[in-house]
């Protein structure tokens, strides 16, 4: 009897222990299932923001690079040689039209002018004597026949004296550089008591406004016109814009498929001749499907966006083509070559779309 009772107790204990272990395992598994399900639900939810696609006016923006060129610029030189004895100032000095900028040593030119004046006086006396020899008075040259006057002027040396005097005057004038228009001195390298090197002395620029030349593509010509507003930004202050307008469009396309456009930019201060700038041209284009840039992704080297299907709660992969872009938006159309469809009224996903795939379950955020 004793062995039988002992065996029964052990079996019952085993049953009890097995039941206890089985019950504990079930509770743990239930807890694990709950945690996994929660994670799955969080992963599947994919919260997104959407917009309802509408046709509207797109602010087309073309961006190009250009270089500022003063609308008026003149390179100046002396007509004579010598050392500079007077300067109005240095680079950046304002000058008015006709004002003297610099002067060379004039002593030799003054001597030549005096000699020419003396020669002119002698030639004038010789002319009078020659006229008297022909029976004419200098006070009544209107009576002198043309051929006689020509002979008298040559014999007296009068014409040669006039030429020498004019040359001496010009030589004196060539010792002075004057401003052709109101502006500022630029590119001056010669200092006082130095001889200017070469044919160049300095430039005068009118920096009240600048022309900027830039290129657009042939396909962009429809969005640019004379008189259109433009803005430029320097690389020194890239966030600051200077307003201007298109002044002319070159009626020719180069071998790269580009067209040269010129715009004029008034200078409120801060712009310098030769500056490299970015040029921004905006125009309003009506009837476009406009989406934020965040809505369009690149997958497999093609642009796509995701539409939201309210019937299934899923994201639908849609191939698109970008017609034009600006700082924050794209104008898009469906890429029909890829079988895509895009219509007014579609809900387009604009955020939370980076990790989506075609058919992903999504959840619209509240107030989206």
C-alpha cells in the first residue's frame, strides 16, 4: 500500500506542477501578443498630412547666374606721357561730368604752346605782307580770290602755323583726364609722381544702376518678357533681393540652346560693378496643379507622389512630371507614359511619405 500511495502523490504533484506551468506560460504569451499587436498597429498607422488637389496660379520662378555691369562705364587714358602731378582722389571718389580727374606735368606742353603761338603771330604778319604784295588788305579778305588766298597762306606759312598751334593746344589738353559723365573712379592704379603704364589710366563708372546679363533655356522663353520684374541676390548677402526689370531679350539661340536676357537693376547701395549674382524671374501661370515640394519624391530616378484612397485607407503610388518649380512648390502633371492618373479633388499626401510604398496603410492626422 505504501508504494502505491507514494506513486499517486508524486503523479498528482506532477499534474499540479504541469498545470501551474501551463497556466503561467499562457499569461506570458498573452502579454507578448498584446505588445506585438500594439507595435504592429503603430507601424501600420503611418500618420500623414494631405491636401486636396486643385488647379491654381503657379508662381513660376526661373533662377540663373549673372554678372553686374555698370550701365555707363568709360576707360580713360592720357594722350600724352609724363608724371602725374595732381589727382582728385582714389578709387571710389565721386566725380561730376567734365571734372578734372588727374593732370600730368604740363611744363613741356606749355612751352610748345608758347612756341606755337609765336609762330602763329609771325605767320599772321607774313600773311598780311603777302596780301599787300597782291594788292589786297587783310581787312578785306572777302575780295581776295580763292586761289590767290590759297597761295598766300602757303607762302606765308600761315596754314602750317595754324596746324602747329592746334597740335600744341591738343597736347596740353592731353595732359588732363576729365570725367565723361557723373560717376565714380574705378581701377585706378597710378599714384602721384608716377608715369601711367600702358594706354590705360582709370575707369569712371556710373553705379546708380547696373545691367545684368543671364541665360535662360529656349524652353523657358515663354515665361520671360521685356518689362518683367526680376530680382537679384549677391553671394555676399544671398537673402537680400534687389529689384529690377527685363530690358531686352536677345533674338537668337546659341549652340547650347540658351538665350541671353538683360535686366536693369537700380542700385540703392551695396552693388558693385562686376559682382556675380543670382537672378530670379517670377511669373504667374494659371491653371496648374500645384503641390508642395514635400509631396514629390524621387524613386527609381522618377518623380512620384502618393495619393490617399479614402475607401481603403491606403497610399497610392503615382508617377508625375514636374512642369516647373519655385522655392516651395511644384506644378505637376500625371506621367501618362507610366500609366499614372492625377485629378482635381485627389487627396495628395504631403508629409509622412518618406517611407511609404504603394498600398501602405496610412492614417490622416487630425485637422489635416
